[in-house]
């Protein structure tokens, strides 16, 4: 398995923060990473082909990403770990729980999905076309409308402009392959096999992966529970304190191995 870049912080029970489609670990934001690191040994990887991680030799798949993340935890010798996955990171965490149970202690799926529906497919077909026909800057500007709630957009627009500036530098070829990767993801038939504690977190005004997709995850994963917070798709950016609190409360309920 090809190695990927990761950074680690803090001490305590191991936790891995797996970010979304952009793939760069630091997109969690250093303040939130530090918040986790004050209590947990916090591992923050870059997805294959993003940040400082090399591109996967055989193309982009969620299965490969899950294997690469699992290899990091085995390399560190700290597993099983609590996995916190946002959006695409949640898809990766699902596969890790299914195919790499030796490194998975629990999963938190934030604004994620079990399988694409017509809305999801159309949304990403349009966003993919914007990326290929208008370029990464236009793609980032359009994506911001799906990723941030309206009130957060209004009240924190200068911060969102900074996010757009950074996201607007994405590589078109890699971006299209990664969109194709998430459109191909569907583990809905296997989710009943997950055997670790599972928390699903959703933003109530998320229009990228609406709350109904989080509700479907709860229906399919045995024993999963749902926490809905006020905000959009990137709930960890809009409500970092509440996001940390619900996860910390969930993890505190799991016996230490």
C-alpha cells in the first residue's frame, strides 16, 4: 500500500480526522485539530493525491483511500482508533469499519451518505461540469453555496472568500476523478455488517448531503444515533464547539480498550 502524508498531535486515545472531498487534512482548521489533540492522540491524513500525499497509482476509489488510512494507523501502531469522517471522509470511515475492523474502534459520520440518489448525482454532475468547463475558481464559488449554510454565508463571507481562494487552486483532472469516485460509492447493502459504535452528525440546512441522507445512515447501521446541529454541510467549520462537544460526549461513552 502506497504511503500517504499525515500529521499527528497530542496524547490519549487515538482518533483519526478524515476530511471531505478536498482531501487536505489541514482543512479541519488548526483550532479544531488542537481541540481534539488536547484530549486525544489525533491523526490527520491527506487523502491520496491531495495535499502532500502522492497520487494513487491505480486511480481514485474509496476502497483505496480506506486502505491507505488504515495503513497509517497500522504504521503508527495505535489502533483501533476512533474515526471522524466529514462527507467523503465519512464514506472512507464506513469502508474502514467494514474492511479494516482491526483499526476501527468507532465511527463518526458527519454530513455523509450511504449511496448516491438522484439529487446527489445531479448536483455533482453539475459541479463537475462547472469544474471542467469554467475552471476551479468557478467550481469553488459554486461549491461554497452547497457547503455553507445561508446565515453562516451571510455572517462570515470574508472567511468564505478565503476558502474560495484556496479551493479555487484545485487541479481539474484530480478534481474530476475525485467527483467520479464519490459518485461510484455505494456501501448501503453492507452497512448492516458494521459492528462498532456509530454516531451520525448532520447540519440541519445542509443541501450537499441533506439530513435525509444522514437519517438513511442511521437506519442502515445497527445502533447508530443521529445528532442534528444548526448549520450547513461543513458543520465542523460553522459550529466547531458544538461539533467537538457531541463527538467528545459520544467517545466518552465508549469503554477504553
